[in-house]
């Protein structure tokens, strides 16, 4: 043993001497630096795999052994890495309390949190310092232990120890510690409170949202006394947030009514975007007439809500995994994804989309080139991370259990224990897709339909921003279709057609079918329930959903372009084009008015089955355009652009024409005479400076861009088509649109020759026949809670993708889907 230690010391000294310059360059990471040490940035190889993960000590990004050569090319051949290799083994036995206890902490696998069978297992971690040659081969490896740390320079040891002390991504997976460390709000001490012109009742039955009437999840703004509903993702209406924004974002603190006790309360700071502590809450509440000492809890706290939801999710996963004898599915196309904290919506969406052959091709074939050309931080690049997932889903390498893990399962008596070396945990992808979206970056459950739309948006933006990326293509267009909106003016009997492009979902209503009746012996009618209704699940034919959709809606305050008077109109929608891949959303959630019961407005799930066919023909939704015998309504006349006459007068007073003065006023946003004069002086030589300003007809704008904004931008000398393009790219922000246009002078017409011809109302000539690819189902009461699973067709059979668990499904629940994906045939 002493001989081995001496050899180890000698080898370490030689290593330090040989790589002295590189070792000296290794710095202690700052608190803000991100360290990706637990998983390869280009694959799902993690520290539990036999070869481990190599952390580049310059970039602080980890790669697997197979990506060392690539990493050398990307990082100017910096040779030093920290290698981590972990292994699961049995924990030494000790007596423990086996009594099941309700958790008190929102965490899994920690004291006071949810108990797991994995508590029998412990992780042994080995760390080494590695030198890699420029060709990606390991040149030398030195164990990092008590013997060698005394030889490495002190700063280098501090850097390694700091890296090792940081939270591990894989560890965070098994400990869902979702509790936030609350801090005292910086606004609490000097919080401005407006004069108390009203007093809040001490009776909780009197509390309700001032906007919607909701009585649950309502928040009192401590500065203004306004009571508003919470965020939409927690079942609210965003009224409290909107109040904060509409009052100039000056009043940041709000307390959740119903959670206030003498000892605790939920307080949120909109300015700090976090739950906070208000040490002066007693005083702030008393200002509005609330005596905290006399209040008691009437509503669940955010912590209790989350704990309960997590508890149900864990229970559900056990039930779905154990109560039925499901046949596990293995092989290419049957790879599951780990749920690392309310990510079943993301897992289901990704599984569904990667069943599209174009998705597979886009994110697998060019993967090697994408990895090589990926930006400095590949963890934040959506294309890199999508390729990483695409490659993983197209193999079965992550389904091959090691012999050591098989032995561990037997020894620990845990037959369902997952092998951590073979788990796909798409954390980097989640962050890259979320971007700056707080909604999708959070650990909360989300609506899968909203997530798919967000993903399409990110994919489209990425394709436009990086057109030269290998395989670059806007895949969201595969799912796009145009709808044709028909409006029938009931006064003139004339019609108007409008094409709405860029649709991604066909949303179908789920109507309630009138119950059949039969007669008693006395001749009185009585309700006749079907068998399914007795079981609590009514069956609605798809034809009824399509019938309601085709019927359209009535517009009660429609101003007729023909008569100029207000009256009624009928409006319905048909499909102007049929997409290559059709996404159908069943509208399974409805808003119900329960104000008479003191419960305000609530979202309720529609629990009815709509059996969807595996082969679908939507010919009845085909658009027609103007039919024979129909008369088109006249187009609305565009209003002339509004200008500030004071500014126009200032410019014409200098000898310029009225048309030129109007252009100057519009170009400067009707803001200031001096600015308009300066603009006029610099544009006096423009060829069209004295031409009349032609208003943009409303019907000509198929991008839903207000004509007034187009007129404002064209008034600055830009063409209407360029103005529309800029406004669309900048969310109708005129200032940003103008900057966008100036930065792209000479490039504004690029790609116009490839642009699709503008669709006009007319007959849809596309094929309307589809075949079902897969569908996502939701279990729970609300789209932003509960659990999502995905069913996919695999050859001649169906498979259930329940996060990391994939099984063969003999009888898919075709009638209970939320999102359906069809491929055109």
C-alpha cells in the first residue's frame, strides 16, 4: 500500500510539472458561473456510466469519452479535465421507522420529504484529474484524493473543491426540493400604502376578486387594497398581476388571502418575482382593517398545494406502474424520458413530435455537424439540444442494463430500480426551449398545447436566426394551415370571406348531447341514461363535435359594411388548406360561473369521451370561397392617417407641402414640431416626399397588423410590404420596427422570391384524408396540473409513453385524448 502511495505521489508530481502552465490557468469558479459536470453536453452519457463525464476545466462543460476529440477542437486544445465516475451500491443497514408519515417538506428523498425505496441505495463517487491529448485520447489520469491534493497547487485544489461542492444536476433529479429559500423583501420596510379609503372585511366569506368574482387563490395588494385573482398557471385570472402592471409597477407586495395566520402567510413580490418575507405584515394588514392575530387559514398555502399535487403524482405513478400487468417495450422507438419535476407535459410533447419523420431527420442526420458548429455554450442552443435528444431517441443504447445494476436490484430487492446510467433527463433541452419564458422555465406543470406552440415559435425563430446551421428548416410549417372565415351579414344577406394563415391547431368543442327520454306508465317523461353515463363517462360522437364547429357563432353587434348599421351576423370557419401534419386539440376545459354559490368563475374539466378514428377524413371542413349566388360585402374604407395639426402647421410654415408635413409628423410619431422639422430637412430630397399618403386597406393586411401602424411606418419612407414585415417581426412595436428596418437596408427583399403566394378565399384542393400518429392524454382537473401521457403508433401496435416507462398498449384510449396528431395520406 505504501508503495502504491509513493507511486501515486511521484506520478502526480510529474503531472504537475508537465502541465504546470495549464494548472496555473485554472481559476476558482465564481458563484455566477454555470458548471455542467454531471452530463455530456452532446449526449445523455452521465457520471453513472462506466467511462464517466470529463469536465473541461476551462469551459466548465462536461463531455463523454467519445466527444473528447470534438471538445479539443472546440476549445483550442486545452488538455485538463476533471473526470467524475459514480456508482450505486447498497447502503449499510440500520433501523428506521417504517411508519408511513405525511410529508412536511416539499422534497423527495430527504428528511421530512417523500420516502422512496431508493433510500436503500448510496452513491460512491470517484474523481480524477485527466490530461487529454489534442486528438482526444486520454494521456494521463491522476486520482484526486488526500494523497494527491497535497501536491497540486492550493489554488487548483480550491477550484476543484469548489466545482465538486456545486449542486449536481443528477442529484437534483432524485431530490425534488421545490421549496424556495424565502428572503426579506427589499420593499417591505418602506412600503408605500395608499390612504385606506376602504376596509377589508375580517370575514373570509366576503373576500373575492374585484375583477372575476373568484373566491379562491386571491391576493390583496398591500399598497392599494386591491383584491385580485392569482396567476393563470395556478388556476387564477392574472388579475392581481395585471393590477400591478396597470398601476405603473409601483406597488409590488401582495398577500394571499386565506393563508394568513398569526405565524405565517404567503407574500409575493412582483418586482422581485419571488415569494418573500414581509416582517411588517402585521402593520401592513392592519392598515386595511385586518387584524392578523384574529385571522386563521381558510385556503391552502402554495406549499400545501404543491405538496398535495406532488403526493398525488407519486401515488399515480405507482398505481399506473403496478396495478396492471403491462408488457415493457424495448428497442429503437421505445425510449422513455425521465420526469424531473412536473415535466410530463414536455416529455409527452417531445415524444409526439419526434414521431414525425421530418423531426427525426432534422435532428439526427446533421447531428455531428451541428455539434461541431454549436456555439460556445451548447447547453443553451436549441438545435444542439434537440439533436442530442433526436440521436438518443433513435437508438436503444440507453435501454441496455448493466450486469452490475441487475445484481444491485436483486440485492436491494428493488426490481423496478432504474439504472441511472441509462436515463435520459432532458434538462438542458428544457432550459434552451424555455429561453426567457418564466412559464416554461418554472418547475410547475404546464398546458401541453401551450408548450407545443411555444416550441414551434422557438424552432421557427431559431431557423430564421441561424439559416446556415446544418439541416436548418422551420419544422413548424409542417403543422401550419390556413382557415377561411365566412361572415354572413343578416341585414344585407351579403357575405365576406377572410383567410387566416398560420394556424397550428384545429380546436374541436366537446358538446353535451341532450339526454334521451322515455315515458313512465303514467305517461310522464323520465330521463333515460345510457350505460356509459351510469359509469360516469358520456360518449360524444366526433360528428357532433364537427357539427358544433361548423355551426359557427352569432355576432350580435356587427356593423354591416353594406348598411353602416349595427345588427347581427353569422360567422363560421372552414379549412383553406390541410396541413401535412394536423394537430387537433379537444377542448376539454370550460369556464363555469359559480358566483351564485360564492365560488366565482372556475375552470372545469369536460369528462366525456370522443372516440377518435385511426383514419380521418375532414372533407366536410373544406373551404369553398365565394359560392354561386352569393354577393360579397363591400370592403371597409380605410381611415386616413391621423396627424397632429400643430406639427403639420409648423412644417408647412417653413414652405413645405402639406403631404410632406404629414409624412414628417407620422415619421416622428406626432411627438414634437422640432423633431418633425429636423426629419423634414433630412428627407426633403425624397422622391415621394410630396406624394399623397395612401391609407392601407384593412382587408389587404392578412397578418392582423393594424393599418394605422403600417401607415405610421410607411410615412417614414418605407414600403408597405417592408413595414408589415418589420411590424410582424417586432410584435407591432413601431419604434423597434423602424430600427429593424434600418438595420436590414438592402436585405429587405431577400427571400421574397421564395415566399408562398398569398392565399385568397377559395376552394381547398388539398387531400383531406389523415391517419392517426399518436395522441396525448391528460389526467387531472386542470391542464396545468395532473399528469400527461402519450400513446404512439409503432408499426402495427400502440405503445404508452408514461415518462420513463414505456409499455405495449392493447387498447389505446382513443376517446380520452387531449391532443391528437394526424399525418396526411
